C-alpha cells in the first residue's frame, strides 16, 4: 500500500482527479476515492513495480471489466513510471 500512496501522490502532481461518480456506493466522496484507490489491478501494478527490475514491462490480466478510474490511473502510472 505504501507504493500505491507514492503513485497516488505523483499522479495528483500530474493533475489526476479520481473519477468516483460511477461508484455505486452511497458514501462520502473521500470514502469513494479510497474504494477505487485500492482496486485489485492497482495493487497488482504496485506489486509489479516493486517486484521487478526498472524498465521491465508489466502486464496485468483481469477477467472482469476495469473501471474508468482504474483505466485512467493505469495510463497515468505507465506514463509516470515509463513502463
């Protein structure tokens, strides 16, 4: 989760704003942001970044649809980390 926090900070510096309007839960905005921030694909990306050598291509395969926010975040993480 530490790597996710690091990535989140870098993404916000690059202008990232979480897209939580599609989250179907009736909770406060902060809680929605937390919910999308810890989706499985983001955890997998963070693990891939800490478990592989810099420059190694990371591929995440998921058998379900990826939410709009995770898709946007993945593109930005790829740009930030140059992977």
